[in-house]
């Protein structure tokens, strides 16, 4: 079976950036099977990139390499990383894109990429995805470079402090990470392999409290409900309608999750060892 390389970017499809990235990958390793997760991440939205990477990557075969480019710091001294998380490899800017995969990973390791050792002869200061990240991910998928050869091992990639839930005795405050094309409102609260709390509701910035907790969209009665989505995140949803419109929510808003046992509510995740 041919190696698989995926592309996930904020390049969109109206311009030629995604095509240029694909061409650069094919020049390095034309034998690779290249698949697109999405080029539709909102421009510069690292949180959304992190969410969709963690949502999609586990669906791919073990050993898949994911080339992830949401890079508002391109051309600066921001570093690049390569990680192996639950048998999925990721090459990306070290700006928080590995956040959700890393926090939920069972087996994980990450390396700082020594750019000086892998710098191409021609490197645009505004398109590292095409000139550096994509070709390096292709070589990793091709097998011509190994993960441990890329640079120094790190304790953790950079995480996104703003997306870490903040817990207290009354619940957990969390940001909305993504509003998808259906209008589902996806929060930063996720189940992990070790912990699956029981929600009883969510308080919105407007003061409204959603107390309908369901298992499927079809069970929602009335305006909106709360459920665990297919990626393990808590989601505010509506049946056949946009929950974002009905609840007046958008990405970046903060909501408070209420738990069946408030004493067991998540109190946040330690940043010890993380590069924030």
C-alpha cells in the first residue's frame, strides 16, 4: 500500500496556493497518495486547524503523514515541529496546531525541526508551506528522512492557553473553537481516553441555560441541545437548523459547561512541559 500524505491548510480553493503546495509535494514524491482533509480552515485560525486535524487524523491508516499549514507567523522565527501521536505523523508550524491531538494522545513524541539542516536552495519568506513544510512532509512519508533525524526532541509542542478549559465548583468555562457549516457550535471541551464527564447543561453569554442533553441530533426538541460529537467534543446543536444562529454564538465566545457532579468537573489542563 502506498504511503499516504494529507494536506490541511487555510489556503482556500479560490487561489492557487493549495495547488502550489500539492505540486511541491508531487515533485518530491510523485508516488505518494495525497489526500486533502480541507483547505477551508478560516484564515489564520490555528484553533480551528487544531480541531479539524485532531478530528480527521484518527480516520487515516497508521503511519499517515499530515502536512498542516495554518501559518500566520510565516517568515518569522516561529519554529516547525514534527510529531508522532498515536501512529499519526504531523509536520506543522509550532504554533498550537498540535494542541488537541497532543492533549488527547495516548502515545506521543515531538521533535523540533532543524530548519537549517533541511532548508531548500530557494525559500520564499512568505510561503514556507510550499517550499519547506510540504516537501519535508513528503520526504517523511516517502521514508527518505526519519522523524528522529529532523531535530531535537521536545517535551511538548506549543499549546493554546486560550483553549484550555477553566474549571471551578460551578462548572467549566470553555471557548467555542469552531462553528461548522451546519451551524453546530463546537467547544474546546473534549472527552479523553481517561475521562468522560457527564454534562447536564451549558450556560451561554446571554444568560440562557441549555439543559437539554441528547445523544443524537434527532433527539433535540425545541431550539438547541447539547451532545458529544463524533470527535469527542461537546457541541451545541439544533435539529435541521443552525445552533449558532439560534444561540447567538460564534467562534471565540465563552460558555460554561455544567456537570452532573460539579466536584468532578475538569479544572483545566496543566501546561507543565508545554511550550506556550
